[in-house]
């Protein structure tokens, strides 16, 4: 069982970093500091309730529970967007709330790919379903810390070297094209991952049943379990996905407050979305194409600023909404004739 006190320390650990992140921005104001306090209170409160009350014991998450939690986090995210509109008095509230939702929806779309890779990893290592939630919780806690670091570093260098944004634009165009032409039935073998190879070579790994443990002592020796390996692999996978999502968010807005809050609210709903979509993810096969179009357009939008052409936020917000909606509707209306049997190498 994970240490509750250690989780509390981990959760609270990102607060000083978050405060420095938003005080670093010249655009930040008193209202944003207050809103960040509200954001922190919401995240910490629900994580404490989650870890301390609702999921202290390992158990399988039902589809009904996942649906309720997914709806809950969407509502909370939307309410926070309304709070930004209502109280963040920068004089451009309409723009800021649209930027917030644009970054939020883009991260949500990227999360679908993340869910698929996480599912492949869990299935490959034959993790029992009752331990899924525990692993994903640690993934969320890691995301809170590391994404704050990514955003802080990104905002620091962008403030010093504005041209970095144009590199982000080129990178997003490349990523969009790459994702569009990527084969949906591409084989994935986690054993070939460099992180897995490193852990197996340099850490005392045990193939004994994990029994929900990340590590254990046996006959005076210390061992890491396969569950620990899976957790580390999922954590590094999220970092890789952050390499796409953070530049995309910076291409939408340079307001660190909006980037971080939208990103974390999207990530907070990832666990419940995983349990909700894991079994039907393949049905939405066009989401990958839709995501590639969104990333490509955001990259183009960023590069157009080189020529002093500014795309209104309402246009790319509308594009994101329309693209994601069409991707889902068309996937359901025109299902694939034959789905690949498996994306995991046996």
C-alpha cells in the first residue's frame, strides 16, 4: 500500500514551483495569483479525497464509476474556465477563456494516444486490473511536478529567446504530419524500451508477483517489482507526450497560468478516461487523424506570426472543436472493416 503521508508530501511539493512559475511571468496579476490558489486547493482537495478515502485499497474501477469521474472532471474544468472568464480581469477575458479551453481540448486529444500506449504497457506486463488505478495515480502525481518544470523552463527560454516559439511551430507541423501517416496497427514492444533495458540492467529487479508492491525486502536484499517497472515506464511515456503537448500549449498561448491549469485539469481526467475508453478506444480510429490536423494547424498558426499574421483565437478554438467532433462522429458512422488483432508483440 502506498504511503499516504508520502503522497501528501508529493502533492504539496509542486506548490512552491507553481508559485514561482506564475510570479515569473510579467503578465501575471493579483487575480491570477488568487485563481492559482483556487486551482491548487481544488487539485489538492480532490487528490486527498481520492487517495485517502475513495481508493485506499486496490480495486477494479467499474465503467459506471469511470463515467461519473470523467463527467465530474469535465464539469470542474469547465467551471474553472468560467471562473477565468469571470474574475481574471486582464481586459481580454474572452480571449483568455478560449485559449484555456483550446489548450485543454488539445491536451485531451493528445491524452487519447497516451491512453492507448498505457494500455499496451499494462497488458504487455500482465498487470492485474485492480492495480491499474494505483499506477495511474502515481502517473498523475509525476505529471503535476514534471509538467510544471517543463512549462517553467519553456517560459524562461521563450522570455529570453522569443524565436523558440517558431521552432515549436516547425516541430508541431512535423509531429502533425508524422502522426497523420503513422500506421494505427504499429507494433509496440515495451521490452525494447531504453528505460526497461536500463532498469533490468542496473536495478535489482524481481519477477516475483508484485502483490501491489513497487519494492520489497527478501533475505536482507532489496528488490524492485514489475509493477515499479511499469510505473516508471508510464511516467516516462507521459514525459514523451508532454514534449508534444507543452509546445502545442505554448503555440496557443504564452500565458503560463492558462497552460498549466488547462494541462493539469486535462491530466486529472486521464485516469477515469482510461477506464472509460480502454475497451472501445480502437473504435475512434480517426481521432489520430484529427489530432494530427490540430497540431499541424497550431504549428502553422505559430509560424504565421513571423509575417505578422495573427489568427484570432475563436478560429482555432472552432477548428479544434469541429475537428475533434468530426473525428468521433465519422469514426462511429464509418467503422473500420477490420481492426488489428493486437498492437502488442506476444
